[in-house]
C-alpha cells in the first residue's frame, strides 16, 4: 500500500515515532518511516518516500532540530513545496519547550505545529491524526445536510444581525449598480424583495434609481419588519410580515399590496440569500412567477460553498471550515444552493437565465476589509455550532466541530488577512426573465 505520511525523526525519538505510526495506521493512515520501510539504498529510498508523501510529519526537540538527517529531510520537503509547488503539508510535532535550531526555524517558523510538550502525548497524537484526516479526507465523509426550513432567522440574535450589516456593506460592492442597470428598460420600477430583513439593503440599492419606483419587502422575522417599518419612512416602500414558504401568507401579503397600489405585478423580484434557508425554494420560484410582469426580471443571489477557494490554506483549516459549513449548520442554510438555481429557474418556467457574477475575493481588499469579509463569512460558525450542541448534546460531530472552531478561529483569521493569501467566497448571482 502506498503511504500518505512521511515521518521524519531523530533516532532518540524512536518510541514516539513508533507510537505515532501505530496510531495513524490503526486509523487507516499509511505511514513511511525508517528503518522499517527502507528498501535498497537508504538515501534513494528516503528521497522517493518524501517525493510521494502528501504529509510530512517532523518530530522535533532542540537536539533533534540540529540533526543533519532531519534537517536534510525537512529541506527536501520544503523544496518540494516551494520549488515544485507540490501538494505537501509539513506538520511539525514539537516534543519540548526548548528553542529550535536556527536552521530548523528557517523552514518551519510559519507552520502551525502540534505542541506535545504540555500535552499528554496521546492527546497530541490524536490532534495529529485529526489534522491528517482533515487534509487527506477533507470532503470524503461529508454529505450535505438535508434541505430544511431555517427557522433560526425568525429570531436572529444580535450577533447575527450585526453580521448581516457587515454582509450588506460587502455585498453592495458585489452588486454595484445592478438594480439601476435592470431598471433602465422600464418607465417605472416595482420591486418585490423576498426575505428583505430590515429593508436597508434594497432601500440602499435603489437609492440611485432615477425614475418612480415602489418596493414591497417581505420577511418572517417580525423584529426586522418592525424595524423596517419604523425606520424607513417612505411611502413608496412597504414592509410586511410573511413567511414566504406559506402560500396563504405570501399571496395575501402580495395581493393586498398590488390591489392597494393598483399595480399589475412587479418588474423586478429580488431574492438575496434566502433560497438557501428554504425547505422548497423551487416551489417559491413557481409561486412568485405569476407576480412578475411579462419581460420582468428575477434576480437571485445565493451561495455555493464548492465555489469557495482558499489558497495556500497551509494547514487545511479552510477546507475543514468548508466541510463544517456544508455538512451541517443551523444558521448557514443549504450551502450548495447556488448550483441548483439555473435548474430550478428553468423548471419553473423562467427563461434567458444568466449567471451574472460569481465570487467575491480578497484581491485588492485592505486589511480592514479582509477582517470584515472574514467576519461575514465565518463569524456565524461559533454561534451556529453552539446552538447545534445545545439542541442535541449527544451530537458528536457538532461538539467536535465547535471545539475545532474555537481552537482554530484565530489561526484562520491570521492566515486570511495575510498579504499573499487568496480567498474566493462562493457567491453566485443569477438573473432570469419571465
Ligand atoms: C441571510 S438574510 C438576507 C437578508 C437580505 N435579503 C440580504 O441580502 O441582505 C436571510 C433573510 O431571509 C429571511 N427569511 C428566511 N426564511 C424566510 C421565510 N421562510 N420567509 C420569509 N423570510 C425568510 C430571514 O429572516 C432573513 O432576514
């Protein structure tokens, strides 16, 4: 069987190396370590083994960090990453609190190491195993959660409401003059915003429209609707409570509005970050089509986590976050919604379907913007997983996920805000016509 992990160590640490290999292999992770796996010429065998490994674990203490053998091996692994752009992760496993040699620090100072100096050695080996699994099997064992109605938003927390404000700021840059552009072909604009939150996003987006317009926003979060009604005092903007998945509530809210205003329907329907929270988004698209006038547009913004890219993701933490995001989450919604949208639009009778834009990324963002962006993308995870643990204390996936998030959140943020780091958020924006 081919190995995934190369273990580099100084002979004094043979016992620990044995223990690591035995735990990893008992968990299905095949290792290569000398002298057990040396075949033929020692040096060639080592070079070949590093060449084909996916993970390079180096056991270190002060003395070991000066060992020419270990340094040679680390250098070889390092060169594979830097010069050959190889998909290799170096995981230092540190056994004492002493400083490492300068030469070793040169190679590994930026890497996230496993600290076995404090820990019970078994805990440290388990941490190593967990990291290795994250890297080797980032998505294998994960299937997306079942689509279901997300009721968390009916009573969103203050933290979440604050995060939505940051999201609004970032998204305005993504949308730009979208609504302005789509208003051009109409003399008058009538907009329906489904899942409008407190109304500010759409109000802000319509600010530059240079023709008469009206807006109806619907949401099932009562506090948000009250806020919209109390703060946006504009007779052209109406905000109403409705659960858009309840046909009666949806029809009643829209029909009474259209009758009152004497309107035939809307020429723009906007659905922004809402379909991912619904149990049956296709049914909503089908139901609202009749409220779109012929030639009107439906604009849908949503997410698809598999459009997400993080590079270099040195420790595989962003891959793990993606797994946590897709696999299960209360606030996060159904995270593979993006790809389903053209299919759902087509099935429910819309045409001229276009993917207008995909992705918001860190390029050209300054430090503060990256911090906001990070917060928008990952800021809800802890609340989400805490709530999952509270509602089901025996949910092992949720409790280990929560522990993992707490442990690695700052590391993630640090990597995210580094200059060279590239991150693309899987946001998609579709438009279609009736
Ligand atoms: C992530 S927020 C997006 C808010 C806003 N559209 C934006 O893009 O900033 C999702 C919104 O959809 C609302 N929502 C979710 N499910 C809903 C449902 N079944 N009926 C009405 N509103 C819903 C939530 O209350 C929340 O305000």
